[in-house]
C-alpha cells in the first residue's frame, strides 16, 4: 500500500505492508533519489540476504 502525504510542508511517500501497518516506511524526494541511484545494490542486498530469513 502506498500513500502520499506531507511532512513540514514537503511531499513524502509512505509505504505500508497493509492497511494496519504500525511502522510504515516514509521518505521524501531527497531519499527517494538516493534509493533510485542505488536500486541495483538494494536488489543485490535483498537477494543475498533473503534466504537467511
């Protein structure tokens, strides 16, 4: 589930596992750009560690 909101007048995106997620993941444009720039490494990290969980 994805929502868009604002924090201190700036746009943020909020990622939730489901409607009642107690700990959603939210970030603004600056962190979104950082994630996009490093998406391949993030995918690699998930692949390497997914089996361990």
